[in-house]
C-alpha cells in the first residue's frame, strides 16, 4: 500500500484554485496540471508499505495531536525550487506553529515503526502543476508573477487523514483510509 498523511482543503479554496488553474492552463507550457479535486496538504509522505505495517501506522496516528485547531490561510504562488528551473507550481499554506507541531508529532509517532523522517524542512503547500523541464514556461512564469500574491481563502482544520494512493495512468487516485482529530480539546 502506498500511504500518506494529509489535511483536506475546503471546497471554497478548491474552487478558487480550480478557477486559477483553468485560467493558467490556457497558456502555452509543458505543465502537468494536478486534479484539483484531489488536492490536499501533505503532512507526511510514507510511501509503499505492506498491509501489516499499514495497520500499525493507522494505530500509531491515533496518538498524534497538536495544541488546538489549526487556522490555515491559502495565498500566493511560487515555484519549487525556483522560477528559473521550476519543477512544481504551488500555492502557499500558512498556519503558524500549530501546523509545524502537527507535522512533527506525526514524525515522532511514525519513527518507532521504522519510517524515515523527512530530510527536507516541512513547507506546507498545495501542488498545482509539475514540470519535466523549464522549457516553454515563459508565459506561465509571467502570468504567475503578474498575479502577485492572490488569496484563495482560509480554513480551520480540526482533523487530518491517512490516505492510500493508487497510481493510475490518468493520475493518482486517493482513498481516505482513516481520520483523526487534531486537537486535544473536545470537538464542539
């Protein structure tokens, strides 16, 4: 099973991102656009694990918590690693220390299961498109720069999810496998 841990994004943000991508798709580029209906905020990519390990992961994630609900803001656009040689077009997700705490707690709970920690610093974002090469991206780069830092909305996250990812020819298909409350506080 191929697994990852993520936060969902609200429909209003999904709709705003979908409208933006529809606009940007009209520009000539070699972009591979993600299916926005499957967009999420990845907290931890786990990868391929056998079914018995998947059950241990599901159980371990029950112990993950952050200090309270997480206030998320979705705004701005950028390229990883940079605009000159982009591999990914993304929108930023800001949430302060609570989101960092949640990601760190996930790492802590999964480490005893032999799941390697992330080598890179946690950088919350939503991937909009991927690129195999930097060619034919001038119009897209100019359009992104011209948009400045558009805002796509906000949300208050109360739970996170364990997803199974199945790679298919038309893109990955995600199935929610388990859901967990974020806050130590009772949900209202």
